[in-house]
C-alpha cells in the first residue's frame, strides 16, 4: 500500500501535518496609472507548498509499480526505518540494514543503482506533472490572457473617441476586470497545485538522495 511506503519517506510533525515546506518567492503585482493601457494580468504571489497526500499517493504508487524484484532499495529503506526505533547512530543503522541485504546477495552498488532507479521514476512523474500543468495553463490562463490583451487594445482605441463611446468603454473595462479576476484565481490555484507537488517531490527525492549519499559514505 502506498500509505505504508509513504511512512518510509515522510514524517508527520507533532501537529499531524506533513513536515517540510518550500518557500517560493512571490510575484508583486502593480496597478497601471489611470488613463494608461493596463498590462496583462499578472500572477498572484506564489504560495508556499506543502506535502499533499494526493501527490504522495501518485508518487508512491509510481514507485510501487516500478518495484524491482527481490531485496532492493525499498526493502533496505524499510529496514532503515525499523532501525530508527533503536538507539543506533546513523552509520550503524545503514550498516546493520546492509548486513541483511548482504545475506541476500545484495551489494552496496546494487542498493545505489536501485535507489537511482526509483529517483528516475519520480523524475518521470515530475515530467508528466509539468506537461499536464502546462496544458491546464493553456486552457485556464493563456486564452484568457490573449482575450485580455485584445480588450486592452480595444479600450485604448475607444478612449480616443468622443463622449458617446464612454458607456461602451465602461462596459469593456468591466469585462476586463472580470477576466483579470478569473485569470488571477486560475493562476493562484495552479500555483498552489504546483507548489504542493514540488514540495512533495522534493521531500521524497531528498530522502532518496540522502540515502544514496550515505550508501556511498557508509557501505564501502
């Protein structure tokens, strides 16, 4: 089950929330002066990502599907987690878990290779996510952004006309604002989704990378 696999990589904090957040710098939105052609709607400030169970499930299930036969990195990771219950130093934990692996004919290079195999699996999921996110941006943002740019040009042209066009300009500006709000809402949701995935991915990938480093360090 993916939830069991999740426990090997992600530790809940004392409040029951998944640990680790990735802070992402925000984008400052400025307002154009009155009477000027407004710039295209900008993205809202990027949210901080959190470990999201829906992304944990996707990533863990991808690793389960890619599970190699026999004793490999995942089984070794389970042994490492079980040894945390004992008062062992980190190097002893890695060496003790490796002793079990050796009894099954597994070498340190075998563990490193299988760990990198799972890291590659996660990277493929990241590529799929990025592609899907770009598709959603095309549907939810880009078309509206193009429409907004068209409206900006329309407003600039209408403001040069006589007073009788004022009502038409006002109506167009209302539509502009509605589109800006819609775009901002869509981009905010997409940014939050991206941040949650990246945080989830980073926590799991960093755990594997640390294990690879320690395998190289301790299992010689």
